[in-house]
C-alpha cells in the first residue's frame, strides 16, 4: 500500500586533508644514536616494538639526518607496529627504508590490518639504498613491520623515516534513499561503510518555498569499521511538489559536513482514478492502483459476482497522492470479482466524492 521513490546516491561525507601528514624524525629534536625505548609516540601515532628503537645508525646519518633504527635479530619474532592512540583508522601511503646490513637476504614485510582482518601485505627486498616504499594502505588501524625469514638469516637492521599518513574520511556514506509511505510519511534510509568519531546525523528538510531546517537527529556509532544502517520517518502534508533532504554529519568535536541533497517528488494527481488491476487475470494475487487529488477517506472493498462482500482492503484517511494495494485471493475460488473504491472528503465526513468499480478475474 505504498509507492516507492528510491533515490540512491553514493557519496563521501568529509574531505581528506589536502596536505599529507609526513612524520619526519629529524623534526622530533632527536640526536644521533639515541635510545627511544620500545615505545614512542608522535602526535596520535604509537610506534611499538618487542625491543628497543634507536635513532639512525652509522653512515646513513647524512642521507636522512635522523631516522629510527630497528634490529631484526630474530626474524621469526622481532617486529614493530604502528597504531593510533585511540585506535582510529588511518591511511599509510608510504615510508622510506634503508637496509643497513647488506648481507642479510630476508624480505621486509609490511602488513596493513583493519581489526582482526589483514587487508594488505607488501614485500620488499634488496633495499641497499634509501628507497620510498609505496604502500597506499587505506582504512587500517594497525601497520605491522616484520621480516619474512626465508633468506640466509642473521642480524638484519633497518632505518626508517618519512612515514606518510593521510586521515581517512570520517564517515563514508554509501547510500541515502527516500521511500514515500501511504500514511502521509516519508521514510529516509542511509548506510555507512565506516565511521570515525561520528557523533550523529541531523536530518534537514527543505521545500520549494522554504529554507533548510532541522527535523530530527539520529545518533551515530562513533567508530565503526562495519556497515551501519540508519532510518528516520518524516511526517509531511503534501503542500509542496518536491521535498528536499540532506544529512548534516557531526563529529565528536563539533565539526560537521553535509551530504548531497536528495529530492523526493510529490506529484499530486489532478483527479481521482481507479486503475485496472494488474495482472488480470491473476493467480493468486494482484495489485490495485489508485490516486487521490486531495486528502480523502478511502474505502476499497472486494465483492463476488453476486455482490457479496469478501474483504475490505483499505479503510482510512489518505493524503493526496498515488497508492497501490495488493489483493491476495489464495483462499478464494476461481471466478469474476468486483473491486470498489469509495473516496469521501474528510472535511465534510459525508457524501461520496468519488466511487469507481472494476472487474477482475481469478483463474486457478
């Protein structure tokens, strides 16, 4: 008993930083051959190893000035990770690496993880000069740097510098739809793929002769790496040809971004009309469409060929618009049936504004 207007848009709420976040260790005020312990932080990023980090080693000092130095003495166990302090998602685009011990043939492995799922694996070997390792790992919350112990083993030490990160989009909105219900309401539905610091959504509406105004709020999931679905029901009065909707996505810190606008057309019919059911003949169900040029009390009944009432399909007030109702005749015998639409002006409460009847045939 409804007509659906589905408007699907794929969009991204928020805008990536125009400048990349480059972590250059010479900017940290460190000196050469400095012990950094097994954990250190820069901004929101945490570097954590199973053994100590140090600053640059030996003759590569004049190449990248200060870099971090990590020794893989046991390739099967030694590794370090990069995470954020609050476990937010991040993008790791690249890093610079230099293998100090040229005799080792073990392969450098860089993994990108999202929760318990390993999304990326990069392998790099023969890094005997400073190289930029292109990664382009998007939407991860952990990077793991380790060795693949398939070479000749032994001590393998690396210097690392110039980690390039980008902030992922705070909220990735993959769909935004509107469904016109037959009870004077519009159902808004949207879905996100991921969320970061998402406080929630303000729903805003506009018509052809008004400004944007807020009609409701739906709380967000905060941080999420799995799809989330949201709904909101808006009551309307069909005063406008079109309704316009947008979402105002608000972060925990109060910053906000707007979604694209979707349009819900509210085409009001010029007259009453009861269409021929479809399909016809039918078995066991068929659809009856009708339209109302003004708000009316609507009654739709089904009769057999002798005029005996079978069932009342609709009995209630409806706004101006187009509607459909399904008639299921699974429990009826084959034959000809009559369906009748009676529309009454609710302002008077009496008298028939419109009456129409059609025949339909059930064949089993």
